[in-house]
C-alpha cells in the first residue's frame, strides 16, 4: 500500500508553484502539483496544491522554511 499524499501549500500562480516544486525535487522529495483550477484554459481560480507523500511532509516543510536569499552573490 502506498502512503497517501498530502497538501503542503496552495499557490495561485503557476510560476511560483513550479519554483517551489523544483526546490523539493532538487532535494529528492517526491512531489506533484494537483490542479484545483481551470488551468487548461489559463485560469488558476481554485489554486494549485503542492502535494508530497505524507511520510515526506515534515521534510518538505523544513526544506521550504530555509531561506537561501543571503547566499546570492550581490556583485553583478
């Protein structure tokens, strides 16, 4: 039996949802975006749920709570 998937958070914009999903994928956390909207016609009215297996929920939350903004090289 596979573990149930649970929602970590809900997004109202696809670009941010994909960035956050990519962060989890990079850390090896299986995840998926569940479409609660009419995205096929360009409307994200119901939101996009970022879901992970229940067994990975705390790990996903820990990863997403990290702030990496200070690691950017500010010299352009």
